[in-house]
């Protein structure tokens, strides 16, 4: 016969209140608790038994049969378990079976628990787990001191222990704020985050600290007979060993008589070693090599952190053929301020040309929810940047100065921005900078959608004082012109039927330019979606815009459909019909028809898409792709390149212990099936290997104007700090890089 478990709840530190002498005068050492079945409404199961009481240093009076009301202890101690008994002689409460205890925001779980009332000690055994807001502990056995005492920590006798001290035994694991501690024994205090450990292994910030003994006090660990490594193997491939090691979390590591070894072979010894952890005060990155354009070169970048928020970068570059390049960067960041200044320049000794770049940006949160942003960029010409002449350009833009500033506020109801922009280029005729694109100022206001029961509305107003002499930037305004542009809309989505949805958007637009007569527009965008047949969804949208009393500017209907004949098959189409072209032949009134088919099956994805010219009766372009876990094949064709297609092919696979990725692009005549190796215009090969503690990467890239190769190594724990060699065959450059 099976019995449902009986759950007991003891409120407070234990049930000493049941220790009073029974009416029958029983004198047994172990008195089973009297279980009183409660009837407290439908929320309490029929087989749920509850015992309530409050424990104190004394016993309740004989009149208190059952629940007592004593309060020498600081707070409640709640136990839930399958079985519980109390020993009158030893004053021990024993519980077993799914034990759950809660005290002072700490939760404890175990298979068995004993509470020794006289010593205020709680013993836990079997699958022990302890949790609070920041720490999780698991082990096989634990001894927890629950009452305050004035004795020192880590006392040898139980009488000297302090509140919060915990002795943990066997398979101990402590997790706290990104730090993992594993050991065979621990004397730990959760409140003070301190303790003593044996056979300990600490994992923090991708590093492993392993020692025979360790002591923790706050953020400081002191290890004896220990080593440090980033290798997670039980027998690390490399390590730095020391008889005494001091680790200060995220700050420093200090070792006496340190020995560095690889696979157990000592390679280096130093009587004293110290290393800063986290971000160092200073760091040096460099790149050295040789190329046809620059000759031998070495590029250096020295970073110094004045504080957590402020850094400086000193840039010093040497080019044998070009000369010296120098620069500085100042960077400041807080939660409310981000500011950066970058300056770099070089005087080419072979041409005598001065090249200079300057950038300054600032972002700051102001009171009342306002935000300030500014940006200045001065550039001698487009090919010049912080990686001097790395990006070659056939056409050099003239020297320019660009600046932008804005003050904005974003709220739940609206967005407001006051801004300005100015672009100036150097004029040889004027022998000065001349503005060719200026907005001074612009005022933009947007009222976010306001929702009512039957409709919603929004509003936008944009004013700018605009000058533009650059045709590539838009409409020419040779003189400063005041432009006002405002629009208001009402809209709402209405479900007319379960398969019919109507979404109208109706609006009014106002446009005024200087003293010219203002222009007003009525416009609407009305969408209707039908889904009467579940696999098929149809959508129609009417776009309309016109000035009052005049003919329409825009009048078109767009159509789209989505058909799902099977779960993993989707077919989509879309096209636009221009009503204003009603005088033209029917086929000329349509835009390009877009068709797309997506299929997923057997772990593979397939799609094909084309753009079809209805008036011409042929496809303007098409593309198709099939891809799986280890490959991808994609073909594209454009009518502008008749008879030719692009084939993009990629593979990724494992070759022994190597991860390989191969990519290629072939441009070929598909009518003649002319697929030769000389038609491969791009190729890329990437090989990676994880050496457990190290990663190695080899990359080879060929395009129409580039032929490059890389070989890089990095410690697996720090992939952002690679060391390697780079080669560019086009510029005949070899370089060594360290970041």
C-alpha cells in the first residue's frame, strides 16, 4: 500500500514547546510530537498536518498544551519535512525527508536535519543546499550556527562560533557573484563573506586558482601550496605555481617563489611575481611590418587609464618612407557622460603633404530628461584615417569639416529635438572652407500615438533653415530657406470579422517654403487583410495623396499574398498597380512583381526569389539558395549582366581536430556552362584549431583587389588578445600584430 507523504510545518526555531511533561507522565528520551490535524479551509489538503510553536531558552508552562508563545529568539524558524520528532532529554529536533528550512531570508534544503537547541546548532546531511540573495552553497554535510555570539570567527569549539558560521563537508560548491569555489571542507560565513577552505579550487574571470589550503577575507584569498592557470583541465597543461599566493578579486595576484611550467616541465622561476588583474592602468598594442608604400613600419598605441572612467591613448607610428605619425585620443565615459577626442597627423617626407584628422564627440544626459549630443570631424581627405593609408581610394574627396549638435528629450508622450548640421569643404578658388550643406537650426517635434476607443492619432512638425549646394545630398537650395513641414494622422485597426481586418490611416500634411504659398495635402493609406481560407492570406493597400482641388499626386493599389500549403512551405507575392497610369497599356501600370518560395525539409532550407517585369514579360533578376548544417549554395543573376551568374559557395566542416570554413564566388557564363577555376573571383579559407588552452587561426582571402593572409594565436580564455602575422600580397606588406 502506498501512502501520500505527510508534510509538517514547525514555525520558529523548533518545537520545544512540546517538551512539556505529558498528562500521562511519560519519561521517554524521544517523545514523538503530537500531530494535530488542522482544519483551516479548502486551501489545506486533508492529509496535511501542521504543528506551530515558538522556541525559547526555557520551556513553556504546563498549561500551554501544543502551541507556545515565547520569543527569546530573534525571528521565526520554519521547517517543512516528511517526518519530525523531538528528544526531551537532549532537546534535539530531528527531521527527515524533503527537509526545507527558512530563516533570516536564507533557504536550506537537505535529506536530514538536526537542531540542537542548547547549542543553537543546525546539522544538515544529504543533498544539502543553502541559498540567499547572492550565494548558493551545495555539499554533503553542513553545520550551521544560528544564534549570535561574541566569539571570534573560525573558533575550534562550537561554543565559540559566531552567528552565520557554517562548516561544510564533502563535495562543497559555493557560487557567489560570478565566483565558483569548490573544496572538500569549508568553514564559511555568508554574512561576512569569509572562510577557510581545504583542497580548494576558485574560478573567477576565466582564471583558476587551486590550492591545498586557502583563507578568504572579503575580496582577498590567501592560498598555500597553490597554482594559477586558465586551463580548465584537472591536470592543467600549463600553470604558475607558488607556496604562497595572494589573490585580490579583480585587482591583483601576488606570488612568492613562482615557477612557470608546461606539462609539468619547469621553464621559468622568479622569487617574486605580481600582476594586475582586470583592466590594467596601462596597455601597449603594436603592429610592425613592411610594405611597398610605407617601407618598414611600426605602429604603437599606448593606453593609460587615469581612472575607471578616463583613458588616454598615445599613438606613435614610424614609416621608413613616409616619416613619423603622431596622435592622441582622450576618452571619458560614465553612465551619463560619454566624450571622446581623437587627433592624428603626419607630414609625408617623400611628398611633403600634410595629412591631419580630428574627431570630437560628446554625449551627455542633462536634467529633466534632456540629452545633449555633438560631433566634429575634420578630414584632410577620405583615404586618410587612424590606420594610415590602409583603406586606399581611387577618388579623393576634398578636405572637409563636419559638425553636428542636438538637444533632445524623449518622453512617453512625445519626442523633441533642436539640432544643427554643417558641412564645409575646402575651396581652392576662395582659399577657404565653403559651406555646401547646412541645417541651422532644425526643430523637430513628434507627438506619439494617442489612443482612444475608436481611433488613435499622432502629429509631427519639422522646421529647418536649410542650405544645400551638393546635388548628391538632395534638392538644391542655393540660399538659406525656411521650410515648415507638418502632418497629422488618425488610424486604427478594426477586426470586422474573424478573417477580415481593416486598418485605415488618414492624414493631413502642410508644407511651406519661405514666402511661397503653402501647400496642403490629404493622404490616406488603407489596408485590408483577408484570411478566409487559413493557408492563404491576402492583403490590399490603397495609397492616395492629393492637394485639395487638384489631381492626385499618388494613387496606387498594392497587392500581396502569402500561401502556406504545408507547414514548412511558404509562397509570397507582391506587386503595385499605379492608377495614375490608366492612360498607358495595362501591363505598364504594374511595378516589378516579386515572387518568393521558402521550403524547409530534412534539416535543409531552400528559397528562390525573382523580380518579374510584367511589361517586358521577363525576369529582371533572380536568386536561389539551398543551405544545410555544413554548406550553403547561392546563385544570383541580374539582367544588366546577361548570360552571366554569380555562384556563392560555402562549406564548414571538421578535418580531424581542425574546424574549416571555405567560401568562394564564381562569376561565369551559365548558358555556355563556362565554369573554370579562373572564373573564381573571390575565395576565402579559414582554419581554426582549439589546442584546449590555445586557439590558432589561419585565414587566406583573395578578391579582385585583395590578396591577404593571417595567422593568429590567442589564449582560449582571452580571444580578444590575439598575436599573429598578416600579409597583403597586393601592397607587398608583412606585419606582426599584437592587440
